[in-house]
C-alpha cells in the first residue's frame, strides 16, 4: 500500500475555502445559526414557563406530575424532536452537496442529487449508529463486543463498594469503547462516499466500506487524529475571535430568563464548527481516493 501524502491530504482537506464555495458555506452557516438559536430558545422557553409556575416546585416536593406540567413536557418533547429531525435532515442535504463538490474536485464520479439519495442517506445514518454500537463483520470482534456489552449490563445491576470490583467492572466498558471505535472506522468512514459515487444500495455501501477499510484502521486513526487536533486548534482560535461579538449578543437575548436557568454563552463555537464539518468531508474524500489508488496498484495487471 502506498503511503499517504500528508501535505496533499491537509491541503485538500481545507480546499473548500474557495471563492466558488463561499456562497454554499455562508448558507450553511446561516441555517446552522437559525437551528441552534431555535434549540436554545425552545429550551429556555420551556424552562421559563416551568419556573414561572409554582406547580414545578410542588412537583419536586410531592414527586407527582400535574396535568399542566405533563402537557408542557410532552409538547416540548414533540416540538424538540421535530426540530432536531429537520435540523438533521438539512445537515444531511448539505453533507450530500459537500461530498458532491469534493468528489468532483477529486475527479471521481458523482451520482446526481435526488430525493431518493437523501432518503438513503437518512436510513444510512440510522443504520450506521446501530452497526457501530452492536454489529461487526469480524466474527471474533462481534463476539467480544456482545460479551463486553453483557458484562456492562450485568455490572449496572451489581451493587458493590469494593474499589477493586469497581475498577474491574470498568474493563468491559473500555473493551466495548475500543470495539465501537474499530467499528466506526469501518462503517462510518466510507459508506456515505459509496452512496454518492456509485449506484450502490445501503447494504452494499456498508460492505464496500468495511472491505476497503479492512487493514487500514490504524492508518485512518493516525491521519484523522492529526486532522482533528488541527481542527480543534483552528476552531478554538475562531471561537476566541467571534466570542467578544457573539457571546454578549446571545447573553442579551436570554437575559430576561429566570436566574435558575443557565444558558451556555459559548455560542461562538457554532460559528467555528463550519470548519470541522467541511474539512472532515473533504478529508474523507481524499482518503477514499487514496485507498482506491493503493488498491489499483496492488491488483495484478489483467492480460
């Protein structure tokens, strides 16, 4: 396998910072701000209405849910779920468009944007989460994953004050976390790319992602770990730049709330998170092309 060129990798990861992409970045930025503000406003309005009612304190003391409180909770859960779903769906559309732009920039084939593709991405994201947590194509890893999960559930129902036993109960959790990371690299890394490049279904995208990433786990960890360290530093710098302007504005918006409600004022991180979103997609695209080229070099020539 050919070694990855880090200079080209990082250069391509930030190549979305171009004039022809600025309009798309700005639209993404605005939509993310609107949704994030909507979430904060919904949470603050919900708790504000509860704290303004004396029945909330009687709820905590008597441990009983009155009809008024219960209806507010149900209404909030429904509205919050719908809002998060719309937010996730919007981000999914941006993810597809961003992958399309990155793939075209790499000279790779791209599937045309369609409602069917968006629905496939939606199902893929749900199945990816389940696969990462509960399934592996490696049978040995799968057995170890479920055995660790069984021990974690068993330890949750075990009450002990022995420090040694508490430490030992944490061992299955570490194993399970390691397996989740192992699965995430195989399932999450390339399956969205296959949906965007080939006429592949969800199941086929999963399998192709696993097969192409098989044996490349440590390389992927190393490359993306370095990238995320750089992105964290860049995002922190941007947060500091935006903080003097953005955070006081957000605090003034929520200044009328009851004192019991605490709103995180670090809203400037929302402005900086755009870097992580676009750079990760471009990095995945570059890594996908790198693996394809390495695979083609290893295959014997057909006579």
